[in-house]
C-alpha cells in the first residue's frame, strides 16, 4: 500500500513538470516496484520471468523517454 501511495504522489507531481504523455510512461514502474518490495521484505522471490519483464518494461520506458516527437502543427490560413 505504501508503494502505491508513493507512486501516485510521484505521478501527480511529475504530471505538472514533464507533462502527462511522459508521466504516463512511469506508471509501468508500479509492477516493478511491487516485485522489488516483495523481494526486499522477504514475502516472495522474483523469478526469471519477473526479471525479464522488468528489463522489457525498463527498455520500453527508455525508448519512450528518449524518443522526441515534435507536435504536429496545424496551419490555418485566412478564411475566404
């Protein structure tokens, strides 16, 4: 519960600074943090599937954060 609460606090503070498009990418860290905390407090052990999933999610996050797409501009001419 604490990890989820921290994730939401980070979400709402990051939306204002980096925008909702990029902040949305960070919601993928919630399952990774859940697996990490489970291992840290000793209630479970991550499997290779968890590790592989975490690596894939982190790679997707890096791609999403480093790919910059310029917004499409709509040019409106004078009305006739």
